[in-house]
C-alpha cells in the first residue's frame, strides 16, 4: 500500500511501470486498480447501502465492496433503508437488497424504491435467495435496477455494481 501511495503522490501513472513491476506487490492491472481504490478517502467514496440481516454476510459484503472502492452502509431493515433514502436520495449512490434473510420485505422495498419520485433513479440490486427465485417476476426492473439469483460470487457482484455505480477513480476523488 505504501508503494502505491508513493507512486500516486509523485504523480506517476501506475500504467507507466516497468515490466518488472510484479516485484513491487502491485502485480496485475486488477491489483493496481484495487489498491488505487483503497487509497480513495472514505468520505469521498461512492456510497452503497446493503440491506441484509445476517452479520456474517454483512461483513463479507462490506469488506469486499470496500476493497472495490465503495463506502458501505449496512442495515437489516428495508423500511429503515427506504426512510433514509427518502430523507436524502443523493447521499446514497446505490442499494443492494437481499432476500436471503430479509425475505419478501426486500422485494417490497426494492419496488418501493423504484416507485418513489425522488428515489426511482437510484441504482438497485435485488439478490434473490435460492428459495426465492419465484419472486423475480414480482420485482420492478429497469436498466439501473436489476435482479440477481443467489448464489453469486462477490467478484460477480462487484462487476455488476461497477456498471451500475462506478466507483470514483483516484484522480477524481482527489479533485472532489
């Protein structure tokens, strides 16, 4: 991390590294992007709200998405998430609702988010538990509102979220 920080501070582009860059611990382009995302100050990161009541799942998603350059807010109550979004729809850049432990309330909140005048533009993902696949047809989808069946790998979710809510790059974060 300190090597990446020094390079960023010097203004040196991480893509301009010598061929033997593998030895500095940054390795592949994906690893460089991940390290660069971690350099973005917490208060400048894109904010995702994750609605899930299982603490273990919350920790997995928080750490995985944090490494991808997001700030993650957690709640186990879909109604609380909606209330927060209605209070200030610009404070949160995207929402992930999980039916795995939250159940049908997650689908209802996902749909309510899309129906709200102020919240309908917020990107959202509905993660359907394996036993909840039938609920997919009840979800109100759009280009920025998607439904994904579990199980899903964290890497796949990060890829999807990067399309819906692109994380800031280090240069944009330092300017803003």
